[in-house]
């Protein structure tokens, strides 16, 4: 799997912003991506050293659109912990 296929997008929420203070960053990743693939993709894309990767499968939600109920597809997110001193400038806003 290619680097750009593994990392879909960064997740920037209130919780992920608080996690970034403790050197943890959150990404949406491909459903088939493994921890090793996420580690290699983050290290290659941002030139940082990854200490650990946690992966969470998020189930699809049921939303209402008028009278119909629509199910959103499930997706996967990864919480990446970096080594001390490393930061991803994309999240820092600099």
C-alpha cells in the first residue's frame, strides 16, 4: 500500500488538540492499514520518530435524512505517539 493510501487525513478536534500536547496525533487511515504501515507512513511523511501506534475501528453511524435512515460507512483511526522532542508542524499551525 502506498504512503498516500495509508494516511487519509488528519483529525483535528478538541480531543485530538489536547492529545497533541502530550505528543499524540490522530489520523484517519485506510481500513486495511496495519500499525506497521501507519508507523512507516507517518515517519516518511513528517520525518519524525514514532514510539507507538494505537488503532481504533469506528463503526458507521445511522443518520436521518428526512424520513430515511442512512448508515455511514465504518472507518479506522490511528493515534500516533511520537518520541520526546518530535512534533508535527502541520498540527502546530506554524
